């Protein structure tokens, strides 16, 4: 017993001594590490030595990381895309867009791309929807990503008129998720496969998503360094929205627009990505970006974009935040929420020895999979930084703004208004001239701003016009646009036949007219002129190139229309009277209503002039409305003793029921009163009423999507029924809740102002 006891004690002492020596060696190793490594690790999350060699970088990109935050984002992204497909992707109105036999001009990225027959287009959308649901649930994850991604990009490339930055972002995130291990947490795949359940993911999975969101913010901020944004011309009318009412209590509307809308938007985009990255600034960044995106959801009709960006913000937090959050909840709730257990090791990651992390020694050899993950991350990030500035290659898509609007992240930087659009066709054999209504044979208005779409539109029109006995058609466009409150000016050369005009994606468009940037300082004076006019007087500012002329028509409704020359020299021809007038700077001329006139720019420099006019018909109608309103108030308060004639009786009840003869002015008055009452009702609606209206609207969107999809799938399997039955089924799908047609008071999404010719 004695010797054995001594031996055991000696062994224990030896073990303690060995442990102390090991701890001493580890402490010396830590002391040998430069202090700046500790600083970089605490600030950036990795050491500078990790970037000193390719091997170190590969190990860093494949460092084991908690999959929890990635799994939650995967779930939210799939859910938001499933909600987006019936709405912004267009499943609810697919039959209106891709109806079989519809004569319409389309604008695909590649001219050979064409939509499938309508019933098969529904199949494409069903596949995409199943993919989104599979991503959300983490079920057959890789397959689900492909089922979502391939139909998404097909639909995206099929129609350039729907391109925008956030639709492009959805496709990019779907592409990234296809290569990631986002099904390692809170997924059905993990429930089926224990090796995937709650397993580590490589760090590059987070790195790519974080860089993508950083690019969205930062490049958007760089684009906002444009002079138009900094000076407050890009979104000049946005400050009138009710969301900015608190700011208008202490600032004027002009200063709210300049400092809050433009200045605040610029600073947030430039700094958000950086502030989200660092621990100290992240709480402030999360608050401000959340507030920003919640405001955007009310300001613009941008679908799921605001909510998707909200879902990306937690990606910048520590990856285990879902576990820590779940652990703080009651035990009975934790049964229904994601796991709080620590993650298990994964073959996709590179693990380092305990105590040797700073030396870069690994317990598992770096393989090809790990190197490919690091290479993919680097190439993707570089490509995403390059694409917003790739307009040096895709010069054919450059107009007044560079690049295709969709991958440039120049969100809301440019606002446009169109004053005058004229389409002229000429028969190539007979020489006969004719005119087309702008937008004929198309469902889009976006073709007016892009040379590539204009070329596609002209080619399509030339084919369709041959069905109307017009041989070898020539198509000419005269499009006048104002960008960011500048003069209205021509965007394209009106003397060029666009059907035969040269266009290449890699060459500058020769028939594109330059933006008159040298006239930009005039905007301050133009705003002063507008403010000096009364509410009934309107003004349009025009700038034209030497040697060209504007042919315009003054409607009979517009009285007291005059043309004032601000700069240059013009010759005005009254077509019917065949009279000509020459105007010098400062001159003006009265224009007859109901007649055409032409304005020729005869100076060597561009001419600048303005139309000032009053809509006399509208002014007279408004005066009638005021008189009816006063008459109704007199009757109601008893000051009017004379009985009202029968045609005016409806103004007392705001109803046209059981009335056989009514003055058209009274009808218009009552319609306006009903619209104003409904608008006021919406503004004063309770939170419960607004929520009920919102959910009802969404219900019928998803209801129609489901029913129309069922009809199409049934048609493919069983064949189409009779036209009567099909019409009844579509009518049932179109059934709507009894909702008024008044536009929502909060619907202030930017739209192109469409004005009629003078």
C-alpha cells in the first residue's frame, strides 16, 4: 500500500508540472505575438497575419463559423421571395402580360428571348415559388436554390422594363445562397441528415453576403455624390410627404429636402456599411438603417426590398445571436424555436489546434474545396465592385446616365418628367406620313429613356405596321425629357430613322443628343419663376439645339398661352396663318389656342424659352365647384331661402341615385366630393381599419395568383375547357372586395409625370 501510494502521488505531481509547463509555453507564445495582432483581432475579427499569405487567407475564409444567423437569413429571404413572386414578380397579373396572341412589343435583354405560352409561364412561376419555399424551409436546399434561381433570371432577362436595383439584388443573393451551406441551421435538410444538422459553415458564407450589402450601401452613396443629388434636385418633391412632417416643424420644406432627404440619404449610404461592421457602432447603425428602410416602405412602391434589407442587417451581428436570443426566452417557447446547442464540426471548414491558432497550424489539410471557396469569394467581390462602373464597356446602354439601370446602385439619383412625345412613321415606298400614339403596342413607358429599348420598339413597330399596309416603315421619335428639374430637351435626334439606325451594346449611340449640362445653373432661376406664378398659371421650360424645331399644338382649353424667350434666338411660325415671328432674348409672343405652331432655333447656340399658360376650362370648372360648395353651405345653414332647381338637388345628399336629369358640372362636383371624402376617411382611419384594408388587398392578390395558377395547370393536364367556362373561372378569380378606387394617400412612389401637349 505504501509504495503504491507514493507512486500515485508522484504521477500526480508530474502531471501537474507538465500542465504548468504547457501553460507557460502557451503564455510565452501569446507574449510573442505582436500587440497589434490583438488590436486587429479585436477590431476586425481576424489578425493581419491571416492576410499575409494565400494559405492564411484560405484558412481565414474557411474558419468554422456558427450557422445560426445564416440559417435565419435563409428562412427570411425565402419567405420574402415567396411573398414577392405574386406581387412584384407579377404572378397575380401574369395573364395580362403574357396573354397568348397579344400583339405587344417586348424588351428582353437578348432579342431571341421570348415568353413561353401563358399556361407554361405559370409553370415557370410555380417552379420559382416552390424554389423560394424550399429555400425558406431548407428542404432539398441546392435543388430549391436552382428552382428559384433559373426561372428568376429567365423572367428578369425577359423584360428590361422591370429592371431595378432591388430586383437585381434578389437574383444576386439567390446566386450566392446556391453555393453556401445555409441549410445547416433551422432546416428540414438538417432534420433528415445529422451531419448537416447544426454544423459549422465556412466564414466566406458570411463574408460574401456582408460584402454584397456593403456594396449596395456604399456604391449607392458614391453615386449620390453627383452634383444633382448634393444640391437637392434629384428628389425635390419628396420632402412634402407626411413622413417628413416632424422635420418640417423646425426646417422649411426646401431645407428638409436638402438636409434630410438628400444630405441624410447620402451620409447613411456612405457610412452604413462601415458602421454595421464594427461592434461599437453597430447598435446605432441598426437603428438608423431600420428607420431608413421602414420609411422607404411607406415612401415608395418597392415591394419586399425594404424588408429584405431589414433581414440582411443581422448578418453583421455575431453569428450566434439567434441562439443567445432563443436561450433568453421561456423554456416552453424554445421547443418551437431553433436549437441553442453549440454547433458541431463540419468537413467544409478548416479547424486549428487549440493554443496554436495564432501560428496558423491546422488539424486538417486545406483541400481544393476550401481554395475554391476563397477564390469564388474574391472573384465575386471584385466583379461586384467593377460592374457599377462597367459602362466603359457597355457604352450602347449609356444615355444621360451611364449603364443599365439595375446593377449600378444609383437608386433615386435621377428623376425624369416627359413633356412631349411624338412618334412619326413614313411609308418607305409611297412617302406617306402618319403618327402613332406614344406607347402603342406596348405595356411599358420606360422605352422613352433608353436607346436600346427605343431600337427594339422601333423594330417591333416596323414589323407590326406592315400588317396595316405600310411598306418599309421608317420610325422617327421626338422625345422631350427633363432630368432633375432641368429644361425639357430632346433625348434623341428626331431626324434619324430608328429602324435603320446603328446601335451596338459596345459603341456610343450616335443618335443620342447630349444633356445640356451647361444650362444646369438655370434651375435656380426656373424655380424662382415658378414660385412667382399664381396657382392657376403653369409653366414649361424648353431648351432646343440649333437647326432643330419644335412642332406644338395649343389646346383650346389653354387660354392666354404665351412663349417667352430666355436665351438665344428663335423663329415662331403659326402654321394655319402662315405667319412668322422672330424673337430675341427677352421677347414674348401670344399663341392662338386650337392651332399648331413651330419654334425654330436659329441662333448658333441652344435656345431657351418657356410656355406660360392657364387652363381656362379647368379654372372655370373650379369656379363652378366653389359656387356649388357655397350654395350647399347656405342651404344647410338656412341662409338660402330660395328652393333649389331639380338639377341641383343632388348636391345636398351627395348622391345621384333616382335622379333622371343632372347637370354634368354637378356630376363632376359630386364625384370629386366622394373622392375627397374617401381620401379623408383613409387619412383618419384607425390602425385596425388600415390593417384590415391592407390584409384584404393582399388576400385578393394571393387569391387571384392561386386561382389563375390552378386554371393554367388544369389546362395543361386536362386541356382547356369551353370559352364560357374559362370566362366564368377567370371572372371568379377577378372577384374583388368592395374597395374604392381612390389612390392611397400614402402612395407616393415616383412616377413619370405624363403631360399632354400644349
